C-alpha cells in the first residue's frame, strides 16, 4: 500500500507536470553555458587589441549623461562596459566600449536567443499581466519535481536494497519498455541529488515566502540593490578619483562602480582571480575626500549563510562547485527533460498494454 501510494503520486504528478518540467529543464540546459557561448560568439565586442594608454573612465563616460554603472577589467584586452539608463528598461542598456579609443563596439549577438530561453525557464515566455501565471506554473512544477525525485527514490528503494550494483547499472541489453524503465529509474537515482538541489534552489525565484524562509534559516542579510538618484549631477572627476584609489590598493580581475555616490563615497564591487564563482563579489567603499578605502568586505570572510544566499544562482546552475559542478548540472537538466519524455512513454506503453 505504501509503495502503491507513492507510485500513484509519482504517476499523477508526472502526467500533470511532465511537459512543463521538460520545457523548464531543457531551457535550463540551454542557459547553462550562456556566458561562455556569448563570449565565444562576441570576441570582437568583449575583447580589444591593446594600443597605447587607456582612456580614463571619466573620459569614456563623458558622452553618456544617464549613466548607471561602469564595469572594467584588469585584463588589458577586455572592453569596458557602461550601463546607461534606457526608457522602459529598469536594468538599463549595456554598451561595450574600447577603453583605448572610446569607440562603441556594437551589440552582443545571441543575447535575444538566450533571453527567449530565460523567459521560457522563468515564466514559460508569458509576459505582461500573464507573467505571474507563468511564474506560478513553473513554481508548482518545481514543487512537483521535488516530490517526483523523492517518490522515485522511495519506489525504487526496495529493488536498490536487494541488488544495489544491478540497480545502479543501466541495462543496455534491455529492449522496448524494459530499456525505458531502466533509463528512467537508474539515471533518476544517479541524478536525484542534483535534481533536488536545482529544484530547491529554483523555488527562490518562484515564491517570496520561500525566499524569506531561506534568509531566515541561513541567517543571511537581505541586501537592497541601490539605484542612481534621479536627476543627479554626475561627478566624473570624483568617480575617476575613486577608481584610481581603488586600483592602487586592491587587486581585482573585474570591478563595477555605480555612477552615483553617497556622502562622497563610492562602492565598488569586484571579483578576484581566486573568486569561486561569478557571484562571489567583494565590496570596497572608497571615500573620495579622504582619498582612502574606508571598508573592504570580502566574500571569503562573510558568514556561511550570507555566502550561500549570495550564491543561490551559482548553486542553481552548479557553478558554485566550479566547472565540474556546472557540467554535472547541465547534464542533470538534460536528464530531467529526458525523465519527462521517458515517463510519458512508459505511461502510454503501460496504458496500451
């Protein structure tokens, strides 16, 4: 009875949410190497040929009045990214400029392609007033994925306990339904931990109450993202001075400074060569009047809970564990899509029989 109940739960949730999970998982796999693919496709935008002295950031920023932030790199061959305010876009528009000449390097090719899969992954491509509907459907499917992973392990556990080695080995000699069952079950066991981590972290973007609970459990502090003050006069000289003070005192690989300041201070977020992932940013606060860095918060010195919550996206994508984790989570996303497909095939074959 216990096994039968779990089997029915697994079957019903699979039938209801299988197609949604297939779409969400496949789109997640497509996004796994977005940064690497875009960088490869747009080397002429992300990189430049070093030639002479670089322009100061104030000279680069001068043509842009509504400037939000500037991202610059220690690598002499990287372009500089300026984020400028754009009507109708709360995140603004990224402009890549040659740090030696100030020339704009064009738009990033392929971004719209990945944006489609991002919208599919988060909202099933729904927009406007219906976007919240897509968000809740994806959230419900993610909860279903957690229950499917647990129920699948419960269903398979008796066989796994009787003959562990055989149950963890894919039967390549099996045919038709037997092969589908082996594929569905064996790969499901192997990938169960990855699927649970992806699903549990994915709920962070689906439900506010779940996000609040994670912050409460981890004891992490919520960090409000500031925005440049409207109609503020941009002091490019002060901005340049802040960057110069920062560059003399701190080693970095990538840094970003917001155009607005508070009490003559500028907060510069930066990554180092040894940063474990792209969200492991450090923050230095530069006082322009004093000409010094008044605080420097390192990611490595943050509490575990803060590191976890700041790294929730790398945890979701697997990048929290480096290139190996990224590859395993990419495979896990593809397998989740495969489970949806094989689950439907097993059901229809059973129903036909």
